[in-house]
C-alpha cells in the first residue's frame, strides 16, 4: 500500500491494530468506538486496520479504512509478533496504534508507535487474570510502554499507575478518557416497560450491576449490602471471568431469588436496561476508567460507585460514593438513593450532565493529535 504525503504536508498513514475489535468487553468497546470515530473525524489521513479473520468481520461496514488481513485464528503472540510484524514491513506507516496494551517487538525504524494501557490490574490484582493472561501481559506490557513513542492512559489514575509500576517518563503518557456512544441516552417509558417484560425484571428497587464477574469487581459485598435492603433485587449483567462460579455461589447463598443473572446484554438493550434500574451500583475496587457508570449516567440512571482507583475522578460529584470494603456503607448509600426522591433526582441530573464530558469524537481527535505529535518528531 503506498504511503500518503509526508507528515509535514499535513497527512499521515495511520495503522490501527484491530485484534481488540473482536473483544466483547470494555477494551473491545474502546477499540471499536475509537476506530469508528477516528476514521470519521480524520478524512485527511490514510488509515489501515490490521486484523485477523475474527476481528475483520467486526470492522465497521462502509469504513474508508484499508483492511489488511492477518490471516486465521493465530493466538495473540503469534499474530502480533509474527503476522502483524511481517505486514508492517510491507506497509509504509507513519504511526501504529495498538489500543490493547502491547506492541510488536520488531517494527520498521521510522514508524512511530502508540499504545493504550487501560490499567495494571494484572499487577495489582493478579487473581482476576488467568495464568496465561498474566504471563502475556507481564512479559509484553513492560516492553511496550518503554518502546512506545507515546502511551495513552484512560485516566489520571492509570497514568500514575503506569509511572509507578514501570518508571515511564510521564511526559510521554497522554491522558485521554473513554467516551460514551451517542445511542446511550434515556430510554422512553415504553422501551423500559418492554424490556422489563422481556427480561422479567422487577418494577421497583432494582439495583443493577453490569460488568464481568471476577474478584476485583467486589460483587459479593454488593450482594451482602443488597441483602440488608428490604424489597431490593440485584440484577447482574455481563460475562463470567476467573472465579465467577465461586462468586455466584456466594451471592446466591445470600440473596436466593432476589438475584437475577442476565449474562451478556446486547448493545441495543442497554439504554432501556439502565433506565429500568432504580440505581446502578459499581463496587469495583480497581478500575482504570470504568465505562458502565458513565453509560448509566448518560441513560438517566442514578449511580453509586466505589470510592476507589479511577472511579471518583471519572464520576466527579455526579454519583454517590461508598467504601467498597464496608458493606454497611454500601447499604446506606444505595438505600438513600432508593428512598430519597430528591437525592435520586439530583444524581440523575448531575449524571446526565457529567456524561456529556465523555464523547468518542473528542476522544478520537485527541488521539489523532498524539499520532500527529509522534509522527512530526520522526519527520
């Protein structure tokens, strides 16, 4: 593929490693929304997305980006360090960005590299990662953050974590928060009623959590708090991760029929699901950003989060905050939202305004400015 005009002339050839496009979790959402917005927001630049067969199917339809196939279902190390590295030698890129923690160890000399690091949970809370994931991240992330010309951190908290764990020069770490999709807005009463019927959800005192079920998400303490709230039902949506079976067993032993598991929830159902909740609770003790609380705020739902890691900085004064290790404090904060109509309405209003800060088109523009900066330094 031919190279576009020189960076000094105002255009770049951007490479985007798209393996994460196939990920259904938060990193996949980040990769998909950033990629779509970046392509839309930067018509002056040439974009190529490098993807394996699975991720290639998820490239946005009609995108103007060139798609470079990396072949079949190689594991991550083989694809990234083998197939991707080989393709990079055939394509003259100004910048390569991997939105998912790591980089090829061997890249063309003049090509600049950018990597997004979402958190260092695999260091701080290794119990939440599989052994395979721990080995991969601990082996390749240190090399990536030192090799990269620029690092994108999704919060100030994550920036500080990268500095502390890896001793990286803070000048090359750029804080660019996640965004919220435009479709995540308050649902209508009819849409909410339809979703309640389809999912069999309670009409009152519904406490919602969306996210993976794993130790650092702290869902057991949330269940203990809900158990102390008369008439409350805990609704859990999201995939199972390491330790999920044991966590579910503990929750069910406390709540019995007062807990509902939805599993993976389709994107099109999210606005009405958030809208059906009396309160969205996010008790995680470690997050690099935390997309679900911001999505809930955008959908007009009152939010309560753990006063830990990145979450206080992300939600500001638009959500209630509780000590994630104190079950009674979790109960008190949730019960006040359920019972105090003025407090509930205040959080809803503040949340809708706060969520407006997080827009994917702004994320894309800031990210492209990072590309332009590193490319200029190589020109």
